[in-house]
């Protein structure tokens, strides 16, 4: 009987758009009686918009705490639109209440229309869970004219800037160490264009004063990077990058690199927050000026290289995984190459507790900037110059606990 009443009420509700009002309930009271909702989206949705528009539930970040588990998936329809499945799963006192609502979009729908349509269906799906609470007294059902979306003007025109400065020093009577670094970044992301740039400066100095000699070691590096990505549809993108740097560690007086290429994402870019499977190819024009003559008897050179990268990421209820396999080689000598594998995973172990692991492994065969004169014993011990190597690695393990 209870299921039948819920189904009948749902059929009636789904035939009408809803308008919610909570003017008569204080926020504190709403939070005391409102069910807890866990949003589990396996396709892109504007969760921030949903949370600001639906305020009669409590949102939780752990599915085990939820009274309502909302699982959202989507697939493409034959007409080119999308079919969204909203599965409402009741838990705790709502156990046994489970149903699905479908929402269809067409190729002509705007982002705003898709967002508003999903919001409307989510509101209707939540009604059976609040029907027997005082919240229902503040819910009305009526026909309304299409709402005119207010256009918001961004005074920064989608630009986001960041500036960071850090420094520290330590020492004693006969030695001291000085470190400082700074970086500046700017990004601008729209549906069609993605632009980012950053600049980073590092300075590290060691000084030692012994009875028989004084020793000073300085490491300095500067890096600048700019990337522009033009969207060519749901799966393709064109990339242009400019990179420049100086590094005493790598024997670089000045280096510049201009790169361009394409990337293809098996999944639509709109689903990037859920899963990604990209193939990225780039060709690079490289100009290097060295501080010292290299092991290849060069003080400056112009080279062409090409690279291929495969990037995969996936986010599920158990956590997320990210990995990238990349390789690069110079066109004039294929033996000058390197490859890298980067991997990270975040696993949810229990409520609020997650395990983090990352690893980076590289095969190195392209150290063209190594100085011909090698490195002194002091430079080796203080790691002030790069040494010849066939491989590199970096791995780590961590635990994160979230509460609140």
C-alpha cells in the first residue's frame, strides 16, 4: 500500500513543474529534519548549481551517511541527445523506497536548458522523501512561465590569477642556507577556449666558512609556460604551448620551446570530471643555449622533437585513479629519447578515511645538456649539477582523513 501511494503521488508530481519555498522554516530547523542526500554523478552535472537551488536536504560527502543515494548516469541517444537516468535509492528510514526518473535532452538544448531540466527532475524525485515531514508544508506545485535566466557579468572575464611568494633561511656560526621562490599564474577557461600561463623562480644558496677555505654554492632556475587549447568539438582539441627556462642545475643558460599538436579524448570533454582517456601528440621546436660546453661539444643548438602521451583518469564511488604514459625523442637521433609513467590513486577505505599512493618512473636517454667538464665533488654532494643517469623514480604513500 505504501509503495502504491508513493507511485501514485510520483505520477502526479511528474506531470507538473515544482516551485519550492522555505520562507516559513528557519535554516536550523530545516537541517534538523531534512534527509541527507549523497550525489553520485557518473556524468557531468553542475553540482554547485543543484546545491544552491535545492536547500531542503542535507548534502553529505560519504555515501554511508546518506538517507538518499542519488545515482546519475547518462548515455547518448540515437538522435544525438542524451538520456539521463536518475536513480533514487532510499536508505535508513527510507529503505525500500527506490525508483528511477529519466530525463532526455536534444542536440539543440543549451547548457542552461540541460541544467534546469535535471534540476527539475531531481526536485520531483526528492518529494517522496520529504512528503511526510514538515518540509512538505512549504512546497507548492503550480504551472509557471519559463523563467528568464539572469545573465551574470564577470568583471574578470573568466580570468583567475594566483601569486605565491615563499622564503626561508637557516644557519649557524660557520654556515648558512638561503631559499626563496615565487610563482605567478593565470588561467581563462571557456567552453571553446582554454588559456593558462605561469612563471616560477627558485633561488637556493649555501655558504660554508672553514678554517682553511670558504665555499659558496648557488642554484637558480626560472621557468615560464603558456598553453592555449582550442576546442574542436566534444572530443578533439588543438594545443599550442610556449616554454622557456634557465637552470644552473641542468646547464641551461636559456632554453625555449614552441610546441603544437592535437589531442583526442575518447570520452566527451563534458565528462572530464568523471573519466578521461586522452591521446595527445605534439611536435616541438627547441632552442638551447648552454652555460658550459656539453658532452656533445655544443654551446647552443636548435632541435626538433616529437612526443606522444596517453592520459587516463576515472572517478568512481571507491575513489579515483589517474595515470599517464608519455614518450619523447629528437628527430635527428631516435636514440636520444625518454619515457615516463606517472600513476596516482586515491582509495576510500572507510568513512572519511582514504589512502593515497603515487609513483613516477622514467627511462632517460636524452641528457643533451650535461656539461662536458662534469661536476665537482662539492657539486655532486650538494646536488647542484645534474648527473648522467639511465632512469629516475619517485614514489610515495599517504593517508587522508576528512571529517565534518
